[in-house]
């Protein structure tokens, strides 16, 4: 199974050493050149059999469980394992191969990781989003490793003429204990390749107590050294001979287009070679480019200078009056009127009327931009009916499909090479920048790099939606919550591909609205209309951010109203340990997972609250001006609770001395990566809560860079972030890690600010609200 | 089959050297001015036609159903995908 790289086919990646990119052409070429690797075979796909059911097989192209696709063993014993997901900081291209290595008894020091190209027929689904990679691929990767191990053991047994039951793979060798014979994986590779792949159903997986790597957290990510020393290669590092450099002036208003342009001054800029209008598609058009005017140059800097010299008259179209201030008022008005009922238990109207007290909270969250440190960039080389792309994309298979459609060529003629991503956060699930490069390369007959600047990223991306969440909670005389009405008003992501969208889609409603787990007799969730006037897209944690902000802030408000401790109030609302029944919810979306495998289990939610309270010292004494806040949330089928300690000085300056988070993500692979993800979400959560706001005036985004859309710097970062991981039960399926840390951060922070100052913040970002 | 490791290594090395040489000449060596990466908030040469559209509301959609068959199909497929799979 030779899938080592033939570097001649990896232009742009010549400096990659440990992590290489795999294209199908190079695989075939490599087989022909080297030929000595084993387990090489025609590609065959098989649906994964899993001990617990997940939604993996319902994803496009499902899962592929075949060691011949994912594993190569060289005669020298080096094992190469393909990572078919994209690396954007989660460590996934280490974690998934590590699972294979664990099961096949490979010595990690003799393992090399290769990045797969985009090919979902071959590798299975490649959408690196939705916090799905480990939860969908833990079992398939174990099965791949176990298959490879079984083939090696079978080959060794045949060579020695002993029953296969008498041999065992141990640390890169197969051992026959009775005779003391042992043979390395490299020496067995050719024979093992001749063995048939065992049936998944008959595989014997390792006993978890024998794991050497999984769950230990002692393996560094394969990219660590390169990232640390600046040697990692991102999309912008790809350079091809004869490559042109392009930037594009895109319509500043969603749905706008070029009315006229004059490129004469741009052409005078040294290095600029061409100015041309590029095609856009009327909005909404999924992830198709916006169009505009491209400046082609000998380097990116010249292209940017040329773009600055363009004279363009835009036709802003139907969204030319989009104004964030006015639209917020519209959202608030909508939230105060009945909307589409999406969950109903009991009689909330009657319960609110009969309540001793009703607490109302209205929470606003503006649009947000992803601002991954690496802005979108792509290189394309289109020759005739063939295209090759190099880009930091979260969805390699989707990119391949969309580029092929945009060029009007067969998907098999498109190769998508996935570079390291300098952050993704959902932005790079949309491949518009790769399509732009492909269209320009086709037009120019040369390789083209399209580079987005930070301003392009902020102003022409796919933003997190804007929302108003209104919650009315009715209390009886004892302070028990008897009624809960939550209206959520926000433009839907579906508006990116459905012009008539006025309501949120089931997958958005299922993120903290209809799946609210509190034990309350009368519950009603409503979704009033909200038309979109900008491109809305997936953003790390998606709708969970505004929902957790609202629900968990309301918990704090209820605690204050009833003179109770926040944690006590939270646990009372969560109620008894139980599996939540949501029979009244039509089309309940459970992150794509079957409810039997991943139900809403309030015992697990209670447990993370108790754990973080215990470890995080809930109730401890804090200095004057400090406060503690707590919040808990289930998202991406994981459970998480966070305590934030804040300090607010007499001028309103906010600092965060300490964050404590407990997470129950089921069975896990690498606790070190869980810790790093939670630390990252504390940074991101604090950035968004303090500063995050994208606003519109006359249809145009008013921000452009980190001066007006700041991310926190080191002096603002939490001084300490502690992470506590709930040990998994023996049969607990894995769940999400990359996203769940974000949603509870803001409400824990806001509850802490209230504890410190008595000020309740209901609109984010915090900005200067504490200075008043 | 047994690979000729030496031949393969030589092949790899020569390919890498060749590619590095080509890459070195691909971009002009002098970096652009630092100000070139900081464009003005509103590019001075860009303006908009007078806009007669109504104010943006929560109830009136402004998108347009695509007439391009390819995009129409893309939109329909993506809608179906998120309706059933969430993404």
C-alpha cells in the first residue's frame, strides 16, 4: 500500500517532510516507481460497522473502513497513515492516525502521516466541521488499524506455519511467544498485502486497558515542530512556476455587482499585469464567488496596490439599506410578538399569566467574523479540462465538487491538495476562494494564487448570524420556575442557498433552543421570521453561542431574582438525572447523531457542573471587585460547564484572572488536545464577548481589521485556564471537542460581571458598557 | 516487488532541487510597501450608485432565486443536505 509521495507531483509542497500531501495521481505513480510497499490494492470502500451507531454513514459518502486506503508499510518498516481530515489546530491529523497506530500496534516513532487530497469516494466524508471527526471516526479508525494488524499477524503465522491464534502483534513486530520468533512489520509487509481484508464484524479490537497512546496525552501533534519554528506550510506558502498573483475587489454589499469600472490607474502600478471583471453569481448562490474586479500581478503586494487604484461604481442592489441599528430594532420587535412554535409542552401562556413573578430577558448578539489568523487563499492550476487546487479548506471533497461544477469539468479531473489551515472556525468550509482561483486560472491559462486580505475576510466572508433571544420565565411563590418561553430571532444559514428563507433550519433550532434541557412543566420555543441581508455561514459553535448566552444569563437572572446561588439555581433548573424526552419537537436535530446513542442526559450535564464547581472552587472568597460566574451547556453532543472569575476595577476595566472548565466528551483520544481546545475557546470566547461586533451601514460592513474587530491580546487573556475532563464510561461514545467550549464562556463571564458589579449585560459585545 | 531505495532517493532529491529553483524565481524578490497591505477603509476610487432599495426588514427577503441551472442545483442540494444532516 504505497501512498508515499512522488514529490514531482507535489509542487508547492516541496518543503513538507513529515506531513505530505497525497494525490491519487501520485499514489498510482508512486506504486509504479517504488512498488515495494504492501497492502497496495485497488481502492475498495466499505461501510463502517460500529459498536455504537453514529451519524457518520449518513454524511455524504459516509465512512470508508479499508486499511488499503489508509495504511502503507514500507519495507524498512515505516508505516504511513493517511489523515483524510483537515488540520486547523485541533490536532486531528495526528489524532486519527494515532488511533490506527494504536490498534495495529505500530510504534508511533516509526509512523508518518500523509494528508489526503479531496476524494470522498476513496476516503469517505471529509467535512472537517461540526466537531465530528473523532466522534465519527474513532471506531472506523480502530477497525482500520485492527484490520491491518490482523493481516500482518495472518501473514506471520503462515510464514512460520503456526496457527494465527498463537501470534500477536506487539510494538511494530509480530511475535510467536511459544518459539520466541519475531518479525518486523516491514519484513511482513509484502506477504500481508496478499491477505484479504478481514471482515469488520469479526475484528478483535484491543482492550482499552492495553492502549499505549489513546487517552494518554503524551503524543505531540505531528505539525508541532513545524508550526513552532515557522516551518509549517500554509496555503499562502504555495508557489508554482509561472504563477500569477491576484486580489479581487468584491461587491461591498451582499447581492451587489459591478456597475462600471476603470482599471487604467491600476495598470500603472508596477507589477500589475491585468485588470479584469470576474464573474459573480446572484445571491444566494451557495459558496459561489461574489464576483467583482480582479487585479493580476507579479506579486500580491502589487495586486493590492493596483486594487487600491481601481475606480469602481457598484450597484449595491436590494441590501443597500441594511443597517445594524435599525435591524436590531426589527429583531427586538419580532421577538416581542408570537412566532413559529417549534417546541411546546404544557400551556406556557397560562403558566406565565398565573406566575407569581415573571422575569424577562432580551439578549442581543451581533454578527461576528471568523478572522482566522490565516485569511482565505487558494492556488489553482487549470489546464484544459484538468484542475489542481492547493488551499486551506475544511471540506476537501466539497471543494472538489464545487470547483468541478464551476469549471464544468468532471469531478475526477479535479485534484484538491489540502494545506495546513491557519485556523478555520467554519469559514473554510466554504470554498468560494478556491473557485475564484480556478476561474481565474482557467481565464489566464496560468497558475493563479488568489489572496484575501484581512479586510476582504471581514467584509466579504460568511458571517455568524445576528440574533435577539428573548426569554420569559415564570416563577411560583416558592421561586420554582413553572414557565419558560424562549423566542429566538435570527437570519438562517439556509439563506445562503435558499432565497425565501425566513425561519431557522432544524439544525439551528437544535443548538440550544428546542433542546433546552431544563425540567420545567410549561415550555414553549418560538422562531419568528428573520430575513437575511448578508451572507450567513457556519461559525464555530454556530447558534449555540447566542442560545447559551441567553439561557445561561437567564439562569443568573433567576438566581438573583430568587436570592439563590447561581450553581444551585442551575442544578435546580436542570432537574433530576434523566434522559430528556423531546416528543413535541418536529425534526429534532441532534447534531446528526441518533438519539439512542447520544441522548440528552441530564446526569452528565449535572456532573460537569458539580465537577467544575468542586475543582474550580465555586463559592470561594474573592477580592473586592471580583466575581464568579457559572454556565453549562450541551453542544455537539458533549457536556461542558465553565466558571469564570472576573475582576472589574473602579474605571470599568475588565480582567479575567481564572477560568475553570469541565467537559464530558465521552471516550477521547488525546486529552492534551482537549485541554488546548478549551484554552482556545476561552481566548475566543473572551474576544467575542469583549469586542466582537460586525455592523452594517448602507449595506456595508463597517469593520475591516483587528483595529476595529479586535481579538484579545496576551495582556487580556485569562491568566489561568484549568480544564477537567470527565473520565468516560466503558461504553460512552466520543463526542465533540472543537466547538463546545465557546458557548458557555460568555454567559459565565457575564454572570461573573454581575456578581462583581451588579451590572447585567444583555447585549454583546461588552465594549464600554462597564465604563458607564 | 522490492524498491530501489537509492534510485528513489536520488529521484526525490533531484525533483526537490528542481522545484526549489523554479519556486525561487516565481515571485519578484522585492517585497511590496508595507502600506500596500493596509488599504483604506473605503477605497477612494469606489462608489455606489444611488440606492432605491427599501430598508432591510426581518420579514422581506431580498435574495433572488437563481436562474443558473448549476447554481440552482447547488442551492437545492445544499438545502437538502442541511435539512437532513445539518451540514
